[in-house]
C-alpha cells in the first residue's frame, strides 16, 4: 500500500523543518551572518520540499512486491 498525497506532504514538511534548521545553523556558523543563514534556509526549504514530495510520489508509482506467507 502506498502513502497518500496528504501523508507524503506531511512527511516532506516535517523533514524539511528538521533539515532546514540544520542547514540554517550550519550557514550561520560558516558565514557568521544570521540574515544570510535565514536566506539560505528559506530557499533550501522551498526547493527541497518540492523535490522531496516529487521523489516520494515517484516511489509511490513503483509497484511493491507483495509478501507471500508460507
């Protein structure tokens, strides 16, 4: 059984929160500039949210091999 569109969106959103906070923190440490870190984090959030959702939906198109019990 594959995930619904809503579940794929919820998973993408929750993962993006964690990953974007990490990217923003790393950007802040590297640049020393909070404004640059927030800009990088914002762009990263939007683009990778879309990419992750499309990735999830592509995987949902691949048939799963059903398990047979013996």
